[in-house]
């Protein structure tokens, strides 16, 4: 055998021959079974070369990847359903194996025709070429194809629409030649028929073609006017006629700017021009006046409604841009008075708000919280500010007090809070852990170039905005304190959620001595830290203040106003350049729109919450049971509650102070102190001479030392006699037993601290990757972990020193949870803190989900009761309007005289009020029916809401709730 062959002969074959034989047999077997070898990715070749540094001249090794040529393009192979075997091969699906084998056998002797092979494989597997594409992709492709195929037809019809007719006759008289085309009537008309047919439809879109193309035809007919019943000048009746004047109305509609001839009402008896019916005529024709003293511009109510809806759905949009868009759509180049449009839109909104008030719809009330509000979230927003350079204006806000409270009232409250004992310059720490909170301030300065800096807003757990105050400085405790005392306290809110409640609540408790209401605010409410903001607080703060750890707080996030702020903040681009009144009115209008949308979808949202909470509750309960079963020890609800208290005690930093020591430890401690005192006696007596001279008492220090020593000796003697008698041991053995007990107690405390520090490091490592969204935050968390690791190492060294173990536990093992003192033992106390905290977190989470389950049912019931009561009130009012002519309703609580208030109405106006209320009744009935259907489907037929009466003040109308079966 040659030297190149390493194998030895086995019979007549070498080891290489056997390898080749086995390889060939394996290939034949793989071919018979339809197996294909799993492809391996080739590694990129790295070329290493030496290059001298141009500055130092030193030779450095550098590497460069090999430049590979682009691979040749190959035709795609058929994608056959396959599965991987444990031996690294890919195996086709069994049901089609025989068909595939036949295909391969038939095509083995043929040329390399990929298309025919693909067709055969598709037929064998029953695959159509389009099966790989999703249905959405197919629909998009079909849509694109339909548009591409229709483009020629569309442009054909658009060009035909622009064609001028040749000698077209009038469609009405059929005699004269047509000169006007009405796009609304879809007829060709002559001049006379056009004037006659459009007397009552002067705003139809009409076009003429005098210059060879279509242009908008001028409006010839004036608006229809209403005639007064009696002349104010001559008291004549039914003696009026109309005539067209040379002046025009500038009408702004959805189709642009139009000029409409103005008509005048003349008394035929005295030739007096009656103008008292002008506004009525404008409104009856579907317009809104641009001013009331000298009407020149009028605006279509459809246009104003569209602009109002557009601006509220897209907050921050510019009204000037909308006016410019209308000008461009018109095409005439004539401008639109933006100031008049803005004021007309504002007054139109005020009027619409009053008409909505006739429906008894309070858009600042949450139906689900109407029978007892559970939670309120208070937070600040600095996006809706206002520049101080903009004139404040003399006009008061129309919606003053509806959403934003008066600035004077807030100032009075701040003066009451910041008294001489607690001045405004008082400052408290705004640090929680390693995070600085700007909102955690009892003082703050005004902001440069700003008048109103923002809003402090309170809302319920359903994101309904309820009350706000203007902030003229940064966030201060006095702003949420005003809302809490003057608004949330009368509503009976149970939980106050805030981002910095850990700083605000101790400050609010200090204010309790100043007023009874301040005291009730902190005794009748409970604090809760918002769930998402809590992740930036220190661990102890999350345990003590977090909403998930508060009994009865339910499973709300406490971040409800953040959703509202995502809508409100977009107003900042427009409110910053508004006057004081315009800013407040704009904000209130958008708040009313937001709340109305929330109320209309509240039934759906409550059902979604209920279903989601049920899923989360079941999942958390199953996870808790699984975790308890894996603990290999008995863990019940009482033990979990005890662990929860232990975690809270440790968060308070009082776990060491409240540990009870045994009598043996106490005896050992006293005896050790006596021995140390004897050793230091000569040094103490020497150093005490200077103190004795200063106090003019040569025996002061010695007398104090003797008294302390006598007290310790007396205690130790009594304790020694008692323990020796009980344990039947001598003093030396007793001292050794005390030493052992003290060491065991100290080791147990250190082990507990080691587990807690390791757990905090582990959680912070997760926060680096999951929560920190900037390099600065990640660096801060890593630096904190390094300090915690040093602290952990000190604790581990102490444990090793006291226990006398040579093999010490490392920091890495501690962070990973490998604690040797938990390896043996089946009791619950032997579980590591990591496991305990997981169980406690799941335990409190299950409790919150159960509370949420009950609360959601109560909120569904509250919504139904609120809508029923509102419906009954509207029907009762409408019935009174039918029976009596007394119309002194509407804004009965309004004390202003410059509001849109329904006057002492005539019979026709009374019918209008009744019609508005009937519309409100229909809307509430639809809302109530929708809520009943959704709640019934969510709760099921066997789990209906009980509409029983509560023990509180319920109206007599609600006494029939049990009989309704709702």
C-alpha cells in the first residue's frame, strides 16, 4: 500500500473503499426515497494582507472580503411541499410521493425543459399558478387591470362632456335655440326658459358656451324672500311686492363664490322698504349671514357644516387654506373674505351648540361614569399654548366654564394654597430614582414669549375630557390640586391617577390642614401611579404607588388623557396665534366633538374591554396556576398575600427595622456590646475629659456611661438567668448559641437582599432592550446596573464571610437566579425572590382583572340608566310643550344675555323646538337600542345586567328597572 493511503486493508477493501461504497449506497437510497441533500451556504473567503501605516510605518494586518462574481441566473425550480428529516435531507409530502416519482422517472431521459417539468409537477400536486398570491394581491391586481382597461373609455366620455352642441334646441319650449346647460337639471335651455325654470333653483350649476367652451353662467334670479304680515310704517297688511335691485349677495357655497341678485320688499301703500325679513329669508334659503348689520356676504350652511366637520376631524387645519381651496375650485380668481368667514363659522357653531342643548345632551358627562365615577386621570399638555405677542382681545369666551375654568377662580385657589407658611418659592425634589420629572414641582416659572402655556386636563377612564385649567407657568401641584378639590371631589371619584402621584400626594397631604375640602380630597380619594409612566419610576415607587398594586384600582392603565392629547395637541399650530377667547372656544368646540364621538362608541368600547378583560383574566389565572404547580411547594392565596406585603415592606425600606430578633440574638448582642465596651473603656474615659470640661461637669460622661453599662448588665443578667433555666445550658454554651442564631439571622437577611438586588438588575437589563428608546436612557440604565453589581458583590462577600464557605457565589450566577440556599427545601419560604415576585405580580394582576370584570358590568348598567333617564326627561319635556305654550326652556341656567337662547317662542318656533327634541329622542333611542344589543351579545342570555336600584338617591323613574328585564 502506498504511503498516501492512510486506511488499512479489511479483507480486499481499504477504509476509503468502504467509505465510497457507503456513500454510493446512501445516494442510491436517497434517490429512491426522493431525498435531496440540504444545501449548505458557502462562507465568504477572507484575504489577509499586510499594509504599512502611512504615518507610523508599522505593518498592520488587514482583511478584505473576496470579491465574488455575480452568479449566473438560473430559472426558478418548482416549489414542491417539503419537510426536513432529522438527517438533514428534505422530504416531499407523502400523499403526492408516487405521483412525483412517476414525473421524475418520465422526465429523467428528456431534455432540460423547466416549463414542461413545472406543468407536470403542478398537475401532480394540483397546484394552480395563482395559488401563491394572496386574495388581497389578487384584488389589487384586478383593480389595477380594470383601471388600465377603462382609461380610454373614461377620457372618451370626459371629452364628449366638454363638446359644444351644434344648433341644440331648448328641452322645454323646443322652439328657441338653447344657450344654457344646467348640470343639475341635465337639460339644455334657452334664456327665457332658463330664467323661468330656475326661479326657485337659482343656485343650480348652469353653463353657457358663447366663446366656444363652457363657462359658468351668471345667476339672474334672486333668492326667494319671505314677506312680512304687516307693514311697520303704515300698518298695511298683505300689501308687499318684491323687486330686484342692482346690488348683489356674495354667496360662498361648496362650488365657489357666486353673485346672487338682491331683492327688496316694498310696501305698495307707502313704498316703504321692509328689511326686517332679510335674515329670515337668507336662513330659509340655506345660507348664514356673514354679518348682521350690513349683510353683504352669505355662506351656505352646507359649506359651514362641512368646514366644521373637516376642522374637527383634522385639528390644526388652517381655515385660510380652506378658503384658498374654495377660491381655486371656483376658478374666477376672486378672493374670499377670510375674516368674515371665520366669524360666520364661529357664530354658526354657537347656534348649533344651543340647538344641541335642546336635546338635553350634556357632552361633558360620561354615561358610563354617571352613577359613580371610579377613576380620573389628570395630566398636563403644553402643545396648545398661545403667544404673548398676539393681542388678548376684549371679548370673553362664549364657552367660559364649560371645559376650561375661569382663570380668576384658579388664581384664588393658588393664593389659598401658597400661603406664608407654604410660599410659592417652596421647592420639593422632582427626582424619582434616576429620572427627573418636570411635572413634580410645587413651583414653576413662566415661559418666555408665551401667555397661556398649556392646559391641565382631567378625564375619566373612558377618555372623556371633563375639566381643564389654563397653565401660565410650567406644571405645578396647584393646578391638579384645584381640579381635584373643586371638580373631582364633588363627583365622588375614588382613584386619582397621575404621572407623578408619588410626589404630588405627599404634597397634597401637607395642604390638608388649610381647608376641610383639602383634607377630604386626600381622605376620600386614593392615589394611583399611571402604568406606563411607572416604568420610568424606581422599583420601590412602582410597588407602593403603581395602579396595578392598589387594591380596588381595577385594570385600567391610568393613561386615558394621553389618547385625548394625541387629538388635542394638533390644535397647537392654530391656537398659538389666536386671541384668548378664540383659543378657549376652539379648544372647547373640539373637546365637545371628541366627547360626543366617545359617547357614541362607548357601548362598543365597553364590550371590547369586557371581552378582552375576560381573555386576559383566564390567561393570567392559568399562568399563575402553572407557576404555582412548578414551584414544588404549597402556595395558596394567603401566602401570596403575605409575599405581597413583604415586597411592599421592602419597598418602604423598613424590612430590616421591623425584623424581630430572638432572645438568643438579643443576649449575644448585649454580651458582645459589654465586651467591646470594656475593651474601649480606657479610650472612652480619656476622650471624655474634653467633653466634661466643655459641659462644666467632670463626671457627666462617666456617669452617663455607667448608667448605660448598668442597664445593659441588668438586662443581660436577667436574660441569662431566664435562658439558662429554659435551655438548661451554661453561660458559655448560651453565648455560643446566641452567636450561631445571630449569624443565621444575618445570613438570611443578606440572602434576601442579594435576591432582591439581583432581581432589580435583571429587570433593568430587560428595560434596556424593551423600554429605553434612546442611547442616553440605555447608558443611564447600564450605569445604574454597574453600581448595583458592586453593591451585590459586597453583599455576596458578607454572606461568604459569615457562612465560612470557600466557594463564593458569583454575581453572574446571582443574576441568573442560581442560589445554592434554594436548592434544598420544599417549603414556600425556600423559593427565590424572582419566583416570588413573578407569582405576586400575577396574583395582583388577577385581582385587578377580577375587579375590572365587576366594574365593567357596573359601567354598562350606568350607561343604560343614564340613557333611560335622559330619554324619559326628553319625552316629558316634549309632552309639556304639547300641552302648554310655555316655551321658557332651553338655557335656563344661563346667566348671560349675549347667548343663543330660544326666545318666548311663537307657535311656529314652538314646533321647531319640539322637532329638535323629537330628533334628540330618536338619537337616544337608537343609542340605547344599540347598547342593549351589544351588551346582550357580550354578556350572553344567562348573564344579563341587573338593573336593581342602588341604595343611593335614585329617581322614581328608575324604580321600574327591575321589571324591564334589561
